C-alpha cells in the first residue's frame, strides 16, 4: 500500500450541520406536510462540506432524504440546491441516482426532498474490492446514459469542463507566480517543470460532450441493502470526457492499495484513453487540490482543507507511481 502522509479525512463526520430541532418551526411543519404528517428525523448526515441540513426523515407518507439551507447564511449553497434539483430532474431514468421529488422555498430556506436509499451507507474506508467494483459499475451505467446530453439538460445550461477556470496551478508554481512554499514538504519541487508540462495538456485530454458528475467521491456514493451503488449530489455537472470522473475516485483506491491503473483500463469509459491523457488529468487535479488545500481554513467546514490536501496527495502519488518517480 502506498505511503500517504496526509491523514485521510473522517468522511463520515466532515460536516457541521443543523439538526432537525434546529430548523425553524415553519420549515419543520412544511417538511412534515410533505411527508404526510408526523415525522421522525434521523441525525443530520455527517458527510459533506456544507452547513445545510441533511437527514433521512420518515413520515406517514414514506421515507425521504431531505436537504435544507438558509439562503441568508449560505446563498451559494442555496443556489447549488436549486441547480441540483434541476439537474436531478433532467437525469435519465437509467442513471442510478436518488430521485428528486419536490422543492420548496420558505422564509429564505431552500428545501429539497429526494428518494431515500434503503439502508444507504458510504462505501467502506479503505475501499473494499467489491464496493469499489459496484461503484464503478454504477458509474459505467450513468456514463452510458449520459454519453450525450439528454434534451432535458438544455434547460440546465451545462458548460464544458474548465470553461469557468483553468487547471494551471503547476504552471503558476513553475513560473514562480505561486510560491512553492505553499506545497507540503514531500512534494518533488524539482519536477515542477514536468508537472507543469503534463498539466498543460489537460484540456485537450479530457475534452468531450458527455455529462460528467464532476464530483465523484467516495462520500458521494451510497451502497444500499442489496449491495448496489447510487451516485448522489449532482451539484456540479459539466461536459467532458466520461472517464475524467474516474480519476479522483481511483486515486483514492490507489491510496488503499488497489491497482488503480488496471482498474481504470478495464472500465468502459476508459476505452481509447492513452497514458498521457490520464497523466495530464492526474497532474491537473493534483496541482489544483494541493494549492487549494494550502488556503486559509474554511470556517464552514473544518475538514475541507485536509480533504483537498489528501486528494492532492493521492492523485500525485498515483501519477508518481505510474511514472516511477520517488516521492
């Protein structure tokens, strides 16, 4: 198993969220009406990096997963919730994702209801082989259904990957625009030029017209009572090459001792992808996450910077292993 210096974030408890009784009474009453009357709420989900309420709630009308956020406190997250509802409604039925059932806005709160995944839980850490396999199967199904944007996505307004910004952190580091002192001491600064050159190829490497989840992480997957995987939190979809969603997910598997390169090669979305394309994507993600993780602590999420640094490390270590670099 590769050596990873950054501690793995406690993904079951990265979020700081309100509990059911913390919600305004009018919001609780609205949710109860949606679920048929008297309700029982489980503790808020511990995973994630936002301050929104997120809980499985059972009422006389059934069980749903409910998300709620106060737009006055988190305007950006409120907009993300609104967008997530539109995206989820546009997903083809073949995509294994919990379905959005309703949205409401009340007193500045944005509230969403989704199907609850029966006995849903995050895949185990470290990755177990069968849970990794079922997660990759779920993504293969999603990717096939989203290989071209369904007509319903025209109203969502998806942008190509990278249209809102570049992956250019290694190039900025190599040029001295960003000081290399932001990097962890184990990062091979003698390879900045090589990393910058690899990174410069990312846009061409991942170009495509498929709909990407664009945030496919272990804590955005739920495994149900039957062992099937469901892909959650479709907040950041964009257009690109389907295989790009695999890169971060398999980097975490590499950190857990799995042969990520072999697994990648066997995945349907990776057909025809050459080694340089994968390495360009790994370079792009590693630079982005390592520099992001060096930013000041995020008061809304005490584990966000650790998550970013860990993601940067596991992507760079997979790249280093593929290129036979010593770190």
